[in-house]
C-alpha cells in the first residue's frame, strides 16, 4: 500500500486487534450467553467473527512492511475468506433444506462472500498496477466492511439477537423474549373483613341478659 495509507492501515490493525481481544473476553467472562445455541452454530459464528477480524489485522500489518505493499497478503487472505465463507454457506443451506434452523444468517454470509471477493479483486488490481489505479480505496473499503461484519457476527454470537439488525429492535419498540421484562405478579385483591361469628355474638348477648 502507498505511504498515504499507512496511517489508515495502522488504525485498522489496531481496531481489529482490539475487537479480537474484546471478543475473547466477552465469551470467556459470560459464556452462558452463547450456551443457548448448539455447538455447530457457536463454532460457525465464532469462526466467522474471528476471520472477519483477523483478515484486516494481518492485511494492515503486512501493508506496513516495506516489501509487502503490493497486496499479495490481502489477495491470499481474501481468497481464503471467500472459500471458507462459501463452504459455510453451503453447509447452512443444506441444514435449512433439511428442516433445521441454524442461527447463521445467509444474508450476512452473502455479504461476507461479496466483501472477500471485492478484497481479492482489489488486491489483484493492486498487484497488476503497482498502485495508482484506485484499488487502494476499494481495498480500504473492504477492510472497513469486514470489521462491521465481524461486529455483527459477535453481536449474534453473544446472544443479543438473531439477524444482522437485531440491535435495532429496541429502537423501534420490539423486544425479544430474552430481553423482555418478566411480567410482574398480580397483587391479590384486598380481602374484605371477615364477618363476626354469629354464634359468638349470640352467646355474648345471652350472657349480658343473664347478668
């Protein structure tokens, strides 16, 4: 990458490293949030979130090296990310056709595949032109989108809601069953005072007459 992009690559690498650390901390500190999902869904979402963070991390670090500013590392990671995303998408599609309901969103997988494809194409253009073709901006955009995709994956992994825009539900007045406040128990109606026992009143009157 050209020198004007070095500050951007440093920021992307720092952001990706921070998000990776936060993902590990969140899963370790509160593992119960991810236990409501089956093991296959947890592994898929965790792997895809980690991949979306690792890609910008290594692309940013490699882009700062003097001998690796041509985009070769980005091309390799883009192809790897595309292949893994397509494999996961195929697995999720097969499970859906079998009547199962995996938590992995096909729309988010399609977005991830498109981003990895764009990253690979931009890296190839950067290799062919050796800079100056506008491929740097395309690659920078792909890295930013990957960070966003990783955040969305992490959000779903931590059980904050299914789908890519589940975090918007509280803003539009919709709450999930997990986040909804439990119903308050109904308070019992005040009981009427118990009527005086008729036999006791009669005995008291008889004693008074006798006296």
